[in-house]
């Protein structure tokens, strides 16, 4: 390094220290930034990568929790945004614009084609807001506030969404949640809540749920009237925040049968897994079940202007039952979001994600399973499409190892891995019930060569983490 370069680096470091000092004093710490041991400031993004102030490249294996699934700075989607900025950048949501109508139609027609059922779409901003709207639809239809949700569920952090999100940590400081969901164990077969073995359990967990309806004393059903106290069951077809887990093939079909018997709606939260993350447009399509309501967000606008929404069956959302003014937010169907969303839908129609994503996902998972053979600390590798879980454990391959998971994450954030022949960082997201699962969600455009590089970087970070904790 020349003297000039070294001086330049010193200046950057002191500027970064000043910024971090301002952040520490003036930014709320109430978000998730301070989960990480190492704080990074990024200044650019492109394709699979983020860049820090030194120009160091970080290979991103989480893509804004799947909000940027179509790659950073995706030209086509960015151009849709730029076009809209130059034509109709702003419009109060009480007036119509073309992109909103076309996008709603595309989403509803797609669902009609896949599930054979008619419905309508209502837009909002951010996943939690969409979840709030879905709760209104449920209450309006059923007249009931209580719902079922899964242990390990994540539906957002507004008050309504927190009430149906399993972690008490998110509610603890914020008063009494009268509408707190009844949380039911998710079929997390690697660590079965009921300590069963997947091979011969015969969906024991589903039978435990069904048992709740056997007598009024199990607290969910008046067996004399056959009326259930719960209006809906919120599901994630693949649990996102709790570690990219999905149930055995027949589970959701069995669950839906029980729900239908007692007029309980199934609300399918696709905010993280929708738009092909799992290799199908909606993750629930893997399980051959038709939900009553779908919530979506994140990848629809590739992390550009946020847009979320719900789709609901016609009978739940038709104007006769959900009339004008039932829900509203100033930015709900903002034209910048709908323009990108519409372009995303066209891009999906013109791509072959249904073939490419499962193939790339299988290759990625295979490469990681190769590592698993050499590192007993990798307890489980599994996935659907490009949503892949890597569960980090102690040497027994089972006891969760959060310490090692955190060490590997921070080593990635340090930006000095060398696999691939240059100094790089690695961005990993951590999820799971024990916060020991890397939830891997790369850009859909990742190439096979880049998958190899990502696996090499991951192995280097893992090795360094193991070394560090020895
Ligand atoms: C399944 C699921 N639902 C809801 C949400 C909440 O969305 P948002 O963070 O946009 O409010 C998330 C966010 O991660 C999610 O993964």
C-alpha cells in the first residue's frame, strides 16, 4: 500500500468512526442494527453484493430478508421506478392509476389460475401493515378476535402483528396483548416439539392439534354448538424468521381439513417466501392447499418503494362485506411501488424461475451438504428453492451453537475473507428457534460459479469461527 493509499484509508476509518459515533447518539437502537457485534456502513449495492466505504465487497446471502430477491440494482426494475418518477410519481391513494389496477388484476388472476378461486387484492406498505389488514378481514368475517398461529411464527412488529408473532420478547415491554394468538407447535421435524421421529410419527403434531376440538374442556370449541372461539389460523408455509423450516408433505392438507370443519380461515403469510423464493410463486403451492387469505410484501417491489398487500377470497373481501373505507393508509397503493410491482410480475412471467430456482437451490444445498460431511457443526442442511437452512450445532451435530453462529456471522461482516482470491465479506442472516440457523436467501440471479464462491466463503468463515472458539 502506498503512503497516499494508507492516508486515504486512515481518513475513511476516522470518518466511519465519526458516523458510528453519531449513530450511537442519535439513532434509536430499537431496530435490529445492534443485534450484530460488528456495525458496517454500506455505500453501494449491485447484483449479489454490498460495498462498504473502503470499497470492500460483501457477498450477500440474505438479500434484505428476501426483499431484494431479484438482485440489487436490477436494471429492469430500477428503470420501472425511474419511468414512474418521471410520469406519475405521486398520487393520493383515493384516486386510481393504471399500474395499481393492472397489478391487482395480475396477482388475483395468477391466484385464480393456481388455486382455482376468485378474489381481490388490497395494497398497503410493509408486511406488518398487510397483516393488520388481514386481521380486519378475519374479524369482519368471523366476528372473532382470537386466532391460532404457530410457535416460531413471525408476522411483524406492529401491535396487531406482534400479538400473532410467537416470541414474547417482542411483546414483553408493550403492555397486555388481549388478542395474543394461541400458539401451536410447527412441524419442525429436526427438533420435534413432541420428540417424535419424522419417519414414523404419522403427523403426531397434527393429531395433537385435532385433539383440541375433542371436548369443550380443551378450550377452543363449544362442542354443543360446534362453534370455535378462533377465527383463523395464521401460517407460514415455510417459516422464515424461525429458520426456513417446512412441514412434511401432507401436514397442511390435514390442517386445512380440520380448519374447514370448524369454519376457521387459513391465512397464508407469504411476505417472506412469496414471489418464487421457494421455487414456486407462493410457497403454499408446494403443499396443495388453497388458503383463504394470502399476505405478501417484500420482493414484490424488490426492496425499492415498499408495497405489500393481501389477497382474500371474494366472499371475504367483496364490496358488500368490506366496503369503502374499511382500511386505508396514505401510502398504501403508492404509484412508485405499484409500477415496480407490475414490472416484477412481468419479469416473472417472462422468466423461468419455476425451473431455475429449484435447480440452483438443489445445487447450493448439495454443496452445503458436502460441507456438512466434513463439519459435524453443521447439524442440518435443507431447503426449498433458494431458501436454504444451515443449522449450526456443537460437535454432536444437534445441540444448538449460537456462539459459533454469531462468530461466523461477525467474521463475515469483518470483510477480510480471502476465498476467491480477493478480500471480501459475507453477509449472513441468522434465524431459528435457538438463533443458530443461517437462513440463506441469495439473489435469484446467482450463477453456479457464484454459488461455489459463496460456499467457499462460508466454509472459510466457519473454519475461522471454529478456530476462534477453540
Ligand atoms: C413471514 C413474515 N411476515 C411478516 C413480516 C413483517 O413484514 P415487515 O417487516 O415488512 O413489516 C415478515 C418480515 O420479515 C415476515 O417474514
